C-alpha cells in the first residue's frame, strides 16, 4: 500500500549530512518526496512509497550516525505521486 508521511526530525540534524543521507537512502528504498532544513533547526521530510519502505527510511534517519535525533513527529498525509526524492 502506498502511503505518504510528513516527518519532523528534531535534535542535531542540520549541518551533518542529514538531507544527503535522506536522499540516498530514499532512492535506495524506492521512496519519493523531499527533505529540507527548517528555520528552527529541525528537518522536515515528506516520504511516499510502500509503507514498509517509508518506515525503513524513517528508522534509518533516526539511526543516522552523524546526527543526533532527539524527537520524531510523523503524520500520515494524502499521497501526491512524486517522481523522485529531492533536497530542498
């Protein structure tokens, strides 16, 4: 089943290759969407694909060795049918 989730990662997640890692992990999992830095120091991501793949991406980002993720907020939203995963 295809799902789309909006995820907010908080902690030490900017300036550590987090978005680059998200893009390459998403591509490897066949997940589309986007990731961007937020003004408050968090990183926002929308990820769409098979639910297992999206959940695997979220878990991989929580375990990112260069970042320190303190909090993750996940919301399921309506799929948009993106064609790729981009860094904004």
